[in-house]
C-alpha cells in the first residue's frame, strides 16, 4: 500500500467523483504514446530508419520517433483509425474493430515498405492495440469479407484478444511474423501493450514475432466460439488444410529473418496504474494497487472484483483508492448498446458491497473508446441505484440486454475522453470515503 503523508477523514461524494476523473485521466497521461516512444528511442544508435506505425497509438508513436530520429528517419507509414499525414510519413486509415478495405490497403502497403528497406537501413515497427484490424492482408484463399465475418463472430461470442489473434494470424499474410519475414535487414519493434501479460506474439497479432500458435489451435477456437459451421467455408477450409499440413505454418523461431527481429514492450497497463496511483497519493488518498489482471466476462468480473476490493479495504485507512487494470470481455446476447467497461460498471453497481459506505468507481478504456460507443467507460457510486430508481430505470434489465450505454447516458455518468492516442487496456479505480 502507498500512503499519503496526511490523512483526510471523510470526503463528500461530489469530491470523490471529481477526484476520480482526475485520477483516471492521470493514468492515461502516464502512458502517453509519444513520450513513451521518445524515451525508448533516446539511446538508439545506428544509421537510417524506415518506419511502419500501426494501431490506435500509431500517430503519436510516429511523431515521438520523428522527434528523436530526425534526419535518420527517411520515410514511414502510419496506419490508424483516421488518416493524418505528417512529415515523411504517408497515412492510411483502416477499420476497427472489424477490418475494412482501408485495412487491406494499409497491410499491403506495409509489406511493400518492409520489402523496400535497404540493406543499410533498419525497419522500425511501432505497434499498439488495434493494429490487428487496422492492418490486414488476407492469406491466399481468404477474402476480406471472410476475415471480417470471422472477427465479428468471434467478438460477439466473447472471444478474448488471445483467441481472436490466434485465429487472425492463421488467416493472414502479414500477422504472426510474416511482416518481419519480408524485411531483408534488421527489424526493431516497439510495442505499447493492450494485452494482459504483454505477450508480444499476441499484441497486434505479432507481425514481427515468431508465432507459437498453430493451425490446430486456431481451428479449435472456432469450435469454442460459436462452432465451425457458423464461420465462412473458406476460413474453415484453410484452417483444416493447415491442420493436415497442406498449408505452411506461421513463421517460427527457426526462420532466419526473424532472428534479426528485436521486440521491446515500452508501455503497458502497469504504467497507467502507476500514474493513477501517484495522482491519488497527491490528492491525499491511501492507495492500494491490485496487480492481478481484471479479466473474464465483464459482469462476472465486476462482482468478483468488488469482493476482492472489499476484503482488501478492511482495516485500511480512509480515504482509500484502489487501482486495478486488465481487459474483460462481453458475450453479447441482447440488442442493446454498450461496451465492456460500461457493462463492468453497471454490474458493479448491482453488486455493491454494503461495507463500502460512500464510494465512487470508474472503469474505462485507456484508448478512450469502449465498444461501439463514443464513451470511454462509466462511473457508478453509492447513489447510482437510488438515482436509477428515481428515473424509472431498471438496472437488471439494462444489464440483461447489454444496454449499459443508455442507462449511464440517462444518469449523466458516461466518461467521455475522446480518442486518447494510447491503448494499454482498461483501468478501474475505486475511491472509498
């Protein structure tokens, strides 16, 4: 536990909510993508570089690299949700969370850039969450529509990022190490991780990393998430050919070109937690960091998480701040609108621990985007259920229908940050007066 130097007795709910927003915003600032990239490249030596930046943090990462490498950075490509060219970088917008025609155009251009790197140049890859969808090249026999349908089906079935990217890598000509395999010279990759555990073979589907997964793994995941009959015939056929050994596996560590591929994680959820905790200490809170990742089905994870927080809070000084992070999933069964953080928050309100007293909780995506909504997440507090009752809102119904967005919109409890330019998963903060 991190303690403040001075104790404050109790704080009114309005102060908790104000502090809560300040704390989560500090967590996001602590993983600023441009600054993380500048720090990572500060001591990099060598000659000329060409770069590919892909993901939700692609543009700030590219700007951070350009500010350090200056004339050594000859040219580059930015693949992001929106196209914004700067300097010597060209820019292509791709689709997210489902790839579109821009994603395929971006992926094919990335392969061209990799193949065009001169022998005396280094290919600098800057990756962040979202790159799997934003930069896509379907493998032989697979169409973009096949990939889109597969991604959408797996997301709807509640597949986590590890499962989703295992399948993506085996339907792709760029993921799972294939991008690095196109480069004749050295490849240097910096990654901002949105994946619990920071597995670089999973982040952005590991385009510059040897792939430990197999066609058999990918094929089994179709059965797990909806059943093979739900997926495009071409997808099932390709995976079945791979299982039989009729299609080459994704690159493994023995591939000569991958030996020259060097990968470093420069930002992750721990950084966001540190930034949030530091701000909370500055505001006078005692702080507990829960380093175990918050994962699983959002509504179930919320209940389990509150039990852990309740047990942790016993005997701790107040006001108390509990910081956690991770990335949950949602199995969509209802027709509503929402995201995993909003669903987590709604389930947390319903699972409220009586011992909390006056409290406020926020759950949000550090990228500023929660599901197909314009919100980053939501806030709940010790008055949420009472305010919902006064507004004739039935929380259980909204949760059952996966309809958390209109619930929180009606209460004025959505968190709007706009796209943040970074992405290290989700951040949860609970303040207890």
